[in-house]
C-alpha cells in the first residue's frame, strides 16, 4: 500500500513538527561554517546537518560539496495482472531463473518479481528489476518498453495460473550502486541516504531512524560500515568483468 504508506509517514512527520514542502526542487547544497545551506526555488534553508535522500538526483547535488558517488539511474517497469481464479495468499516472489537460451551458470542481471495487491482481490503486480536503460532523471521518458512488457507477459504465462494484463505497464526510476546495496554514511555535515538500489522503500522506518542518529550524533545500533560511501567497489567490478567474459 505504497501511496497510503507515504501519506501516513508525511502526516506523522507533520504531527512531529516537520514542514513538508511538496514539489520543491532543491538545486544547490553548500557547506558553511555553521552547517549546511540548501537552496530551492522557494528560498534558502539552513541547518547544522542536512540529510540528503534525493534518489537519482543525489549524485549532482553531492558533487557540489565534493562527494562523487558511483551510482546510476535506470528506468524500471511493472504491470498489474488480473487473475480470474482464486489465488489465496501469495508471498512476494523474486525469480532469478535464467533465460531459456542461457547456459547452466549464466544468470540474467535482472530478476522478475510478483506481489499480490492487498487492496484488490486477484490482482498481482509484476515487474522487472534492474532491466531498464541508464537514463538522466531530468530527461527520461515515461513511456514503457514494449519488449519488457512482453517479457512480463511471458513470465506471467509460464509461472502462474491464467492472468490477464488489464492495465498498461508503469515506469519508475531506480538508483543503483555498483554492488546493488544501500549507501548510508555521514560525510562532514551531510548524511547520505541514497542509493537504495531499488529496494529501499520497505526499509524507510529503519533507514529514517539511522539517518536521524547520524544527523544528531547518536550511536547507530546497527552495523552500517558495509554501506559507507567511501567503500571499495573493486569486488563488484571484478565480478561484473567475470560475468561479462
């Protein structure tokens, strides 16, 4: 229930004293003697620490203060299918099955997934993960990819009882780190909360608490060293080269 979840989180934030400014672009971030300034089209905002969770826009923002993150943004797509037979309780399914023409040890870099819609009986959301082209978030197209849609249709036919796609596919942006993990760190007066590599939404309450601890200087009761912005990406690059060869 993604939309209801976001609305509930925004309501709780307001009740706790936060000011939520929707459709307000943060275009500049500057470190100052006293903290950080963020410039928007509607004004200038100052604070001792800034938490930057800007998704695909985090790279150009943080580059302004000398932080270079090796992340990319891609278009991903999903679609909703209607099942005309009872399907009962359906767990979240992630399928890494190799394509028919792949060898026994060659797996695709993407995965298919399926999630039952908790509010519409018999509706299943299906999508492709890490399958889309790399794009600029400011100029990307919102059109879905027909080849990807057909791939989803084939997967639905192979893995499930009869399903019918009754809505056009939807697209979204995923911001991906080289090792497909989170980036969680504090550098100077800025807390970094991106990329989440396509699986951050379900962790928002936990991640929010970690960002708050980093911002206020509290001890983080979790091992987050593996998610440092300064970690080595070499292991992932070696694995990618081996896969490509």
